[in-house]
C-alpha cells in the first residue's frame, strides 16, 4: 500500500483551515494562508515535493499564499477557470483529474459562493476502504453553505448566486456518497457563512441530515432564505479578492522600525493610528488616548481588516517584540501593509517619556447587573453583537449596533451620557470602547459580556434586532 499523508492546518484568528496531502513523495496544498513556511516545512518533514496548489476560489476574507508557495516550490496553481486569475495557473474545469502518487484528485465545479468556486475530491486509490475527502472551500461548511453576496460575485446578484448554490447542492454535493469526508476552508467565526459550526470536518451524510441549507426545499425558497438578512460584508473583502486574483507578492520579511515615544507621538499627530494589540484587561487600565484596541487574543485579523482604513498608516503597541511580529503578520494576512513601526518599550516607554495615559473602566457582570437593577431604563447600554446573536437574548433597552457598523453609526449615541459596551465575551466590546473613547465618549466595558451575564443567572430578554 502506498504511503499517504494528510494534515489540516487551522488558523484561529481567521477561522481558516488549509490542507497538505501527499503520496509517494508528491504533495498538494489546498487553500494556503498568506505565510507559507508551515507547508514547506511539513512537506520537507514528510519528504513530499509540493506539485500543486489548489485554490477553491478567490478568497475575500484573507490573502492567499498561493503565488509565493508556487514560486518557492515549483508547484502549479490550480484555480477555477471563471476566476480570471492573472498569474500563471491551470484553469480548472469539471472533471479535471490530477494524479499525485496514489491520490486521484478530481475537480468538481461548485459555484454559489463565487462563480469560480471548485471543490476538490481526493480518493486514495491504494486503499479502497478509505473514504474520499472533499475539500469544499467556502461552498459547503459544517452546518452551513457559503454566502452568495461576497466580493468574488462581481457581475451576479446574490439571488443569482444563491440559485447557483442550490444547483450545486442538489446536482453535485447531495449526489455524493454519505461517507465522503467534508473539509471546508472555514469554521465558526468566519463571515463567509452565517451558521458555521465549530467543527473542522464532517461527512456528506451528516450534512445531509443536519445542515439546514441541505434540507429539501424549492429553489425559490432556498434563494429567499439565503439572501435574507445578510450582514454587510467588510470593505476589505473586495480588496483581498482582487489581491488573490492578481496573486499576492511574497510576504515581506523586513523588520518593523522601532519608534521611541517622541517619534510615535509625532506620527500620531500627523495622522497615523496607534493600534494597541494588548488584551483588554491590560489595555483598559492604562493606554494611549485615541488608540484602537484589537487584542491578539481574539479574531484580530478579521477585525483589523474590518475596522482599519487601509490607506491610514498604523503604529503597533504590544507587550513585547514577539507580539509586534504577530500583529504585523496577521495584518498582512488580510492585505494590510501600512505599518509605520512599533512603539519601542510599549506603554512604559510612553509614560517614562512623560506622555499622559488614559483608562477605560471595566465592570464585571455583577456590578453591571446591580447598576441595571438600580437604574433600569436609564443606562445607555450598547450591544455590539451581530443581529443573530442579539435575537438569542439581550439586555432590556440596549442600543444594538454591530461592531462592524459602529464607526458609521457612532453619532446615534448620546455623548452626554456614559456608554456601557458589551458583546458576547468582552473582546469586541473592548474594541468598541476604544472607538467610543477616541470619539469623545465616556465608555465602560462589560468584562465577560453576555456569556458571563447569562452564566451568572441574570435574566435576558428576547429581542428583535433592528
């Protein structure tokens, strides 16, 4: 029996899964992330030569490393023929087959999330008992299917794309054997779907039974369901899709300049944004007023891509040099390259230079609940969760503005009263509190958020999000 290899790589800050497979000294990579050393190093350990890099579609939520990986390994990039890719590639069509040792790699055209979307069916011909693996990209997730309205769908309406997805499901995916293993490009946390599970793999049979989008229904019902209440796509999605169509340049290895406090202050005064990537519990008590707090301990890359102005330079403030490097790398993964430098010595260096700091008060849920009880209906509570989250339970009288909409809707809030910001866990509300403070509000962050509030036994109310 031939020696075969399979590994899934999971990138938490983007909820992204990519894959390396191989047989008999040959390998393929599916949907690589921007930084590609991990695939090259793993292939070397497994004595695999990477022959092909498969892109299931032009990703909108991150910049792919397909071009760099191909340049460094000599691999050929395979992408759907409708992608309009502007780099050297194989334009894949339905039924294209690639032999990689004992692995038969077959292309299935699966439009719906984007017109060019393909899925990759891999069969181990050396082991008839082994279940085939289907790499679905953003077409089929565990518990969901891909949104029909994102950047790769230029020239098609969401309804037209949803109709394509219906045909893909019923003419392609549901005709596969129940035992086929499903490996998507994203899990929960990605904006490429609305009901994605935390599970990183499934089977066609399980999805046939459990996935709401695969249930029997008419096409018009499916189209209506898939196009109703879609959250707004972040602006950076169109930028990333365009970068992926061109093929991103190799990731820069240049060090980030270390800036002293005076240099940092000068750049801030001239328009640069200070991006503070420390956890909220460290940021809140002591930070630089006007900075934006997006902690590395959460979905940093996707929120940075959503909230940053790609034309405005940033300066990074982190706890240490390692975190500075992580911040720069994760920004590059979503296509942001305007990093002017990092504050050397962090917040301590800033204070030592005599510059002032600010603080944002953090309430635990017990203190917040007491205040709600004493002043019910009087507090200005801001809930920055998404509408689907709010529908499962909310604080009475809370103003609901999803975090991605807050910069555009911030003037809907009353600057004369404190704003008590909360989300599910306290991560997004810390981001919101930093935005509010920069806009002149007195902000309070509710640590632990709705999750802690619910776990402490406090009552939530059903809400119909605006």
